[in-house]
């Protein structure tokens, strides 16, 4: 019997946090926001505001977001199991930051370099204020007539309480916020012990 197999898939993980855990995470982040001096990253221009435009800070650690840290740990473990990695590997959240997208803001196409896993948690969104999109990592598909239709980007609608995890090298961006509301998310980079 013939079949087609996705030989080199790119695993993107998503999970909606619910119940009392969601409430605790939302409260932690909400309490921390009053302490943030949001700024633009000079290299990006005025595309969106960041709690740390240098990406050197660990917002989760600095503001003691213990409930969020625990949620990330549990979901990273689930992600590893789902991709078939059952070996326990130690890791650390090396950097984390808050991104604030006002009307008209967007996130340019980028990746997080040598980061093992990148992630985003949606704190505040109306679901229509800028989808995250991922570009195909297989650039060769675009130049081939029978496979060109497989080379397009994939989008995820933002939802409050959703946690996304993906390889740090996967190119992604955020569509323009065409609503009158502000979206707030928390992003982070994870490195595994080598």
C-alpha cells in the first residue's frame, strides 16, 4: 500500500491553561505589569513595545512568576514526550520578556537563533489583534511546482491562556494588530544543558 509520510515535521506545541492555574498565572503577570517601563527596540523601530528591548532579562525570574514557571516546566515535559524525547534533560529559561502590541503594531519575521525552545504565553488578547505566523523551514519547497503549495506560512490565533512552544530556529512573526485594543504576551527562550 502506498502512503506519504511527513519525514521532517516541525513540532509546534500548544496548550490552553485553564481553571485555578490560569487564574494564578494571570494574576502574577497582571501584578507585575505595573513595574514595567515598556520601550521600543531601536533596531525594530516602533513595531511593538517590549519590557526588555535587549532580550537579556529574565522577566519570569525577575518578577517571581512561579505559577507560570511551573506551567512552562510541565508543558516542556509534555512537548518532549510528544516528540518522542523521553530522556530527562535539564534546561533553563535563559531570557523572557513581555511584548505589548497596540493598534497598528506588528512583529517582523525573525527567529531566536540557537535557542533550543522558544515559547509565548498569551496574557491579554481579543483573538483578532495579531496572529502569530510560522514560515516553512524548508525553503526549497517554494521553488518546486508540485510542492509550492506546501511552502506557505501557518498561523495561530492568539487566545488568552494559550502557551505555544516551538524550535527557536523556526522563523515567525506577528500580523498587524488591526483592532482598537492592546495585546499582551510573554515570550521566553529555553536552553538545554549540552
